[in-house]
C-alpha cells in the first residue's frame, strides 16, 4: 500500500516539470506514464485513465506524502477513517483490524466535469 502511494506521489511530482495544461491523466494500472490533456470525458476513465487538475498536483502530492508517513506509524486506531481534502480531490483512508493485522484502504477521489471519480 505504501509503495503504491509513494509511486502516485512520484508520478504526480515528476509530471509537474513537463508542461502547463489543465488536466493530468494517470494510468490506473501505473503501467504508462502520466500525460497532460486539455479535457476529460467518461470514456477516458473507462479506458483506465484517472484525471487530476494539474494546478492541484503539488497539494495532492504533499497530502499523499503526509498520509503515507501517517500510515507508516504503528499507532493507528482500529476502525479509523479520515478524509484529506486537496482542491477538487480527496484522499480517503480506512483502517480496519481484520483479526491479525490492520487492513488499510486508500482512495483517491476527484471531481471533474460534474463527475466524481475514485481510484483505489
């Protein structure tokens, strides 16, 4: 889980140096590099692309980094839930104890073009 969060942070930070367009499209399977686009539609989401506003990449990256450091600690409470807001996006995490270990779920949610999209 932590590796995936750090990879998202790396992809978001790495692409801020490329150009200045409105939307950054992230491959949901992390097999393709992120790319910039001027618009987004539902077909792109169903083709495994996840959008975030380019202007919010830095704040999402900062919030994801803080969340990763928080999840690395061993003092998480059972059944803990939190939402961290970053512009049009949110990082939502759940911590559930499943009998022998903590099970952590992190969701990146974003609102774009009157759609709310989630990436687990």
